[in-house]
C-alpha cells in the first residue's frame, strides 16, 4: 500500500478495507513510497552515532537526565527482554548490540548536538514525526476494521527504538538475534537495513521483511488486535536473525492509553464464544521475555500470586 493513501483525507473507507484485506490475507501490511526517505536517513545517521566512542555514547544513556529530558541510548544486554536469550559470548562482547529508544514526544529526549552526531537528532525527529502521523492514520483505519467509532482506540504517545547490531560470524550459535515473539500493542511498524527480520505469514511460514528503510515499512498487528477480534486478526509472531554484516533497524510501537482490551461484541456470537480474556492495555510486563504473549504471562503470574514487575 502506498503510504500516501493513508495520509490522504479522502477514501478513508477504501483505505480501511484495503488494510483489513491485507491483514486477513497476508497477516501484515507493507507501506511504500518516497515519504519514507526520512526513515532511511534516520537509520544512516543512527549508524554514525552507534560508531562513536563509548564514552561519548554514554553521555546520552537512558539513565542520564538534563532537566525533564532523558537520554535514549543503552546496550541491549541491559534489558531482560534481550538477555534472556543471549549467549555468554554476546553478553561479554566488546561490540554489543545497542539501541536508542524514545517517545515520539521527542522534546523529552536528550539528543546529541550536531557537532557530536551530524544529522542524528534531526533525522530521528523527522522519522518520528512521519511515523506518528502514519500511526494515527492507521489507528483510524483499524477502528473501522473493528467496526468502532473514531476515538475508540485511546491514543497514547508511541515508543520508537533505533537498533544497531554488529556483524556476527557465519555459523555462530543458532543465528537468532531475537527470539520469536509478538508485541503487546495495537501494531508495530518496522524498517531494516539488512534482511534479518522474519514474520510468520498466515500459512505459518517465515517471511523475510523488506530491507529497504527508505522505501518500505512493515506494519504487523500486535496482541491487542488479536484480543479485540477474538483471533480473527492474529498478532504476528516475528523474530530477528543475526547477519554477517552490521545492521540497523527501527521499531515503532503503538500502544494504547489505559483501556480494557478483549473480544468485541461483533466478533463473538453463537458458535463463536470469546476465546480471550479482557485485560488492561497497560498490563504489567511479567515474563514477556519468554516469547509468550504478555497478557498470558501476566495472567499466569497474577493467578500464582507473583508480584508485578
């Protein structure tokens, strides 16, 4: 689908039907068009920042604050969602995987100035602005797919993460850079510089996502669409494979402001009972690093009396 169609004020019903058809037939959506050039530029500038000396990058660590702004950089091995499947070699690597994560409200992020990382802050902001507008248009289309009125999906500022993964020798370990999982969001938008992201198609086979950050953006439904539609539109399971050359990628996670998420009335009826519980969109992150959907692990933890993390 051309990204221009999403940004048009006309034919919104047609766009929603096209989105629904893609999700039902392929399980995902691919947006294309020249507007995405800024995404490619942002990843190129991010690659430059990722190559800076460690002491410079650490000035923008997530733990660093300057007034109300906070840094976005971190090593991926600092987070349980990644370390849960990292081997000893990767955990101790001198050139580990890294990311820069931030809210689309980019004024709250601590950015390096132009002298430190040319083009990085401006490029990341431009990509975030485009993807935020695209995400809002997608939310409107998803509301039509759900048969709900505008505003049903309570918008929350999205979270965007730029990732850099070093080259990994051919044949190292099992070649999986991030294990199979789904996301506890309405949808995720993804772009990559190298063919490493794989998504499960509706037939169960693995598909390799386009490696064209300036021209192709993959949209995959998350857990909340699976719950809302009672399984009619499943959350897309996906994984990342290691590559023998360095790669960069972008992930844009569109969640919801606090609201209940569960099977909607139009997807439940005679012979079609509710297959999923109703959970909170801001459900606690408990055991999600296992690859099991967060709503399942959180429910299991609550039943077992495990405190929220």
